[in-house]
């Protein structure tokens, strides 16, 4: 939800920057365009390119295993996703070699 709100804000800043640029106010347009691009790029990069894969579930008892599993393209390892329901934080945990993922 927050990710979508930030993407919307970034898109709005880019649109506003384009409108202000067309109106002829270059410095304010550049501020809007740069901040909008930073927001959009940061959210897209975090979501699609940056997933830290760890070897064990993070410390704490609040982590729950999800049914989401995938094979990491970079390492070839099977990865299980854990979530902390209270905060929505996710952890990507590599399954040990030779062990089938639990259901």
C-alpha cells in the first residue's frame, strides 16, 4: 500500500514537472522531475532487483512461513518467503542444499 502511494506520488511529481517545464519554469520543473524519478526508480529497484537472500530465518518468533517459494535466478537456490505479519516485512530464506522445501 505504501509502495503504491509512493509510486503515485513519484508519477505525480514527474507529471507536474512536465507541466511546469512546458509553462517555462525550468528550475521548479527540474526539482519535480528529479524527485519524481528518484521515487519511482527507488521503488521499482527495491521491488524487482533487490532481494537479499539469507541462510536462516531472522531472529524473533514473529516470522511466519508463507507458501511462496521460487528459484533464485542468480544463485539457483530454492528460496522460501517468510513474513512478519505485524509489520509486513519479508525475509527471503534459501533452503539448505539437497533439502526439499516443506509445504
